[in-house]
C-alpha cells in the first residue's frame, strides 16, 4: 500500500456490516439465480462459469452476433473482458454494451493488459466512454486507463468515468472517487491459478445483478472471493487443488466466516489526487 494513503486497522463494525450484506446477497443469489452474460477470454470460460454457478448465479457465454442482443436483454448484468480481443469479440462487445444500456443493465469492464498495448488501451477507453458501472483491473491497468502515475489513479479514473473502480492486488481498493475502502483478504496462491482476475470480474457482475448499490456490490464480491480463497488455501496443496477447494468454499460461505475472516479497512488519502 502506498504511503500516499493512511490505512487504519480493519474496521470491525464495517466488516460486520459488509459480512451481513454479503451473506444476504449470497442467499438472494441462490434464490434468484440471476443471469450474468459474460463475454470473456478463451482461457477463462470454464472457470468463470464455475465461479458464478458456485454462488448460485446463472452464466451465459454466447458471442453469436445474431443472438447477443437477446441474451443480454434477458440477463441481469453484463461482464466484458477484453483478454482475447479478436475481431468477433470487438464487434459483439459493442452490440452487448449497447443492449445493456438500452435495457439499463449494469455492466463491468475488465481491461485486461491495457498497459501492454496502446491500441488495446485506446479501445478500452472507447468502451469506458459507454459508461461502465464498474471497472476492475490490476494496478498497471488502472494507472494506464487513468493516464496517470499518481498513487490516486483509481480515484482519478473513477471521477473521470463515473464508474466504481476496483484496483486489485495484494490488497484490493474500491473507490467512487471520493470514498475508498480496502478489502484486505486473499492469498498469493491465487496468482498461480489462470483466469482468477477474469473470474473476479464475473463475480462482481453477479453481485451487480442483484440490483445492489454498485460500490457495495463490488466490495461484497471482493470480500467473498478473498475470504473463500483464504479458506481454500488452508485445504489446498497447490494451485490445482486451490481451484477445486475455492469452488467448494464459495458454495458454503456464510456470515460467520465472513465476519470472522473479513478485513474491510477505510482508506484516507493524505493529499488531494492530481
């Protein structure tokens, strides 16, 4: 965590608040089975679907140009991932977002590797102009989209885009440009499992599908995955079994575990973002 932030100890009251809300959302997920339409990378299709199904959501994955509008129209949220950005995905992504906007569906952007390609970054900025509900990426991706080296890049991007911005890493930041919290859960072994970031974005889309406040939905999704990963690592022998146990932990997660293991921390900026 940058010294540009003042970070206090985990806030017990705030953590319990989010643990309760998260548990309620997970219960609602099972009962409502919201449909989340995912346009995601080829390497993440199965894992993304498994993560959503483990918490009770219903994933759909079609990229057919002739049916994408129908699928997005009947979904409760849309997940856009630009990891494998081929021509088919480019065309379908625009159609899907336009449909989501027409039907007032929330959508999330996963700006995979925008820091590695100027062409890809420019495309992601075009998508951001279409007003995503949430943008979620790692530090390098968020800084690239904010066009800033500032430690407050996430806040800058949130203010410019109007989106909730989640900056993932060792600790995850969630901000709307003014308020910021840190979700201090998760385990380094998560970085050894392919498509973990892709699945994280899909899980946020799952919480968005429940008609949540977007800030709260993002925090709840990151808390869910972080706590489940910590629990799974205790049982896992390596990345292969982590994949398996993570799904089991997501399936059985409850309020007591979230309250006991969750770490939600209010974050204060030490100076104004520039």
